[in-house]
């Protein structure tokens, strides 16, 4: 099931008179509920004891903060539309979809994000040259995390 199918399913349940919907397909089970209370289990949290301060006779010199390289203006950042596992290629032994220097056009596949055992192809929305691949293959990414930087074609 693709993400757009899930979105349509969620919208259908939201606008229906049903309070709960469950879909089981293969080893995936999806349950949608609306209007219910969310149960959250919480564990007691204790504050850590402060570390004792030891006076230092030789204070450490302040280290300057790392200076960020100025980013080129006009670059497009492609971010993760969901949480998932990032894959650069369609299979472990296949070539990556894109490398730095690859020129892509709108609709070209940049990577795959696996979420809930669903493989979601992330496609370029605009054409351009891949400047940076910001994530390692197999890495877990968060929503909104930078995946690629593109230089738009003129």
C-alpha cells in the first residue's frame, strides 16, 4: 500500500460514521480510531543528581565554535516526508538511484523510504543536479530531515 492510498483511507475513515477501522493485509495490521482517548503509559522520572564541582587550577581554553561553510544560494533541499529507513538503491546489490552530480528531472526517483514495511519512492519535484546526499544508506530518518540538496536547472 502506498502513502497516497493510506491518506485516502484515513480521510475516508475521518469522514465516515465509523469510530474504528481495522485493515489486515499479509503481516501488516492497521487500526484507525477516531474520537477515542489515547492511552499513554508513563514511567516516573527522577532528576539526576548534580555532579560535584571540582575547582580547576588550569581552566581549559575556550574552543571556538565550528564555522559553517556558507551554503550556495538557490539550492533546493529535499526533506523526508515521513519517518523511515533510507535506501539509496532499489536493491542491496543495485546501483544508487542518484549520486552527487546526477541530473534529475521532475518525477525521477531519488531514494526509497521504508515505513511500516511499505517501500515509498521519494521523487524529485523539480529538475536539477544532485549536489549532496545527506544520509547514509540504511539510516533511520526523521520527518523533515534533509535527504538531498539539488541545484535547480536553469
